[in-house]
């Protein structure tokens, strides 16, 4: 987590107006950063609500002008945000090609496509352009600390989950092939892919009922597949749960960034960078913005400095 952070990936400016904008937009330990995040959250929610309301035909025909004005207002605000984000990082192209950069672009692109490329309507339904605006809701998770903890837990457990999905895929192929052989086309299992579809629906305990076995042996296999599905459905929950508990035990890092290597996520009482060992700048903490009492920074620093003087090797 130390090296794969916003600061190290996109580059935090050293000084000037770009550094101040970066602190407000990408960091949230100050009152200005909290206010920016709150305002942007409100705009995102209102924008998505406008898109949802715009999909109702009766409302759209009655309040078309108002909805169109609101949509352009939100598009202009998101465009300004996108441009400012590109301006205040050292590596704008890297941010533009990142996940959140693509989401930011998707949130403004449909409105401009509908105006700048009228012939585009002949290639794609206008409703799809409206639907793409709903992707703005993907901008929400970046502003919640809890979502970052969950994302880290999913990232740590990705290999276990991939192994689990691989096992489920193998089981689906085997069960689908067996049911194709046993039931055959006369009972709806016209091919192995159809049998795999049935096995996935059965293993996940969904059970649509559009395809079902009619022979006693096929029904027996179906019963075993259902019981097997109940056994495996809880496995990924346990995998992610363990990683989530371990991530939460590590504590919530701050957005404090090393000016030397741009590593982000240092603890509030850290004196030196955990990646390069450079001395850190004083932690900027706004108790009113965070909604909590500030930590005893002076006491923690004094204790750590005494420890370093007693044993310089700890540095």
C-alpha cells in the first residue's frame, strides 16, 4: 500500500497553487478538503438523481428544459473538476488513463457526444447516452474511507478468489457435460454450454426453472449440485471477511505524503517516511473537519524522539 498510492502514481507537486489544489482535491485531512469532498458528493448524487428522473417519459416530456439545464450544469461542473485534477498532478496522462480518470471522462463524455456528434444518434440509441451518465455513481466510493478498506481487502484476497472462481468454473464444465450426456437435447440440454448455464444457475442456488432435468439420474445430480452450491456459496464471504478484518486491524492511514518519494498513508505520529526514511513534514490535521479530537501529537513526537536518541539504529 505504501508505493501504490495517489501521490506516488500521479505525482504530488512540491509547491505553489498546484500543490494547494492537490491537497484540497486528493487529500481530505483539512477542512478545505472535507468541504470539497462534501460538495462533490452532493453534486454526484443530484446528477445521478437527475439522470434517473430523466428516464421517466412523463417527467421528461413535461420538464425537458429544466432537466436539460440541470444536465448541462452538472456536466460543466464535472468538466471543471476533471480539468483541475489533470492540472494539479505531475503525471496527467497517467491519471487520465487510470480507473477514476476514465470514470471522470465517462461522466462528461455523453453530453458532449450528443451535441458535437449528432450523427452519432444513428449509430447508438440516445437512451444509452443517458445511461452512461449513471457511471457518475462510480465516483462515490473514492470519498469514503470504509470503501478504501473494503477495496484493499478485495485486492489482498484477489488470488484466493480467482482460485475459487476457477474451481467453480471447472465444476460447471463437468456438471454441464454430465447433464448434456444424461438428459440430452430432448430434455432441453441441447449443448454443453446450455448445460454449463444450468450448472451455474444451480450452483448459485438461483434456480430459474427454464431448464430442469426430467430423468431420475439427472434429478439426483441436480440435488447434489444444489447441496454443493450451499457449501461453496459461503466460501468467498469467509475469504473476504478474513482479509477485511486484517486490513481493519492495521489501522486507518492518513493522506500524509512524503515530499521526497511521494509515498502516502503514513500514521499521524510518524517522524520518518516508511519507504525512503526521509524526515516527514508536520502532520496537518483539522479536528473540526475530521469530526474527532486531535491526537496528542506533541506527546507522541516527544516519545519517539526520545526513543530515537536512545537508540539511533531505529531510524
